[in-house]
């Protein structure tokens, strides 16, 4: 998710699957929320990289390309989330899950705070200026010390920092940007 704060120092906090994982993305009715890491111990636990640890509770249904998993247990160990899934009982089975993307039903996503957005929900949204001029669409979101929207236009693409001063509005079906002079050239 992305958090759009009121000043440049508190820019965006993007809610993504987590370190080492692909960016969150919508796949049908599912949202990718994590990626399996390496096995931990010999009883089937594995590290999960996620920006949404609250979805990994006992009984939660998690979707993968291989099928559906049910969370048996989850705990934090040395700042890592360790999860055990039903049917994965040993280290060998856990090792086979490494790099598998984990998704939940879109309806089961955690509630977002005000001005927070899932990165995947921003992709392909139309972008216009504060004066109403259509610029293009959100092509991608670059994550880093300063998160940026990559805007695709008819003339190429440009990046704009995702901060309230430059992105004053994120509506359900469009995004408004207020780029400073010289940031983009629409000619």
C-alpha cells in the first residue's frame, strides 16, 4: 500500500509483499501479499516476506499458483515472519516453497489507513494535472527511498515523486498530479 502524507518528509509508505518479493499485484480476485523465503528448522516452517503480516493468521486461506494453502501457525523470529502451512510438515517440503508468491482474496486484505493505497491498485490509473489535462496512466511504481509514480504518456514516460505536494489527489478512478515547471515536457 502507499501512504500519501501531507508533507515531503513523510512521503509514501508503500504496502508491498515485502523485501525480496515482487510488488503487490492483482491477479483476478487475488492480491499478492508475500513471497516464501527459505525453510526455518526441520518442521516445515518457512520465512515469509510480506508487508501485510496480519493476513498470516491460523486458518487463513492463502493462494499460490500451485493451489491453496491454509496457515497452521505464524510467529515472528528475529524480525522475520515464520509461517507453517497445513500439509507442509518438514524442511524438504518447506524448501520446495521457496520463491512462491502468496496471495489472498481481495476481500480479505487488511484495512488501509487514510491515504494508503495498494501499489497494484495504482497501476493503469489515468493521470491528469490539477488543470484537468490528461497526461497518461500509471505504468508502474518505483519503490525506494523516494517512491515514484512512473507515468506513461503518448511521448514516452516520466517519473513523479509520490508525495502530497506533487500528487494532491488519488481518486478511485484517476490520479491528479501537480508537477513543478520543467518536470515533464508534453510537447
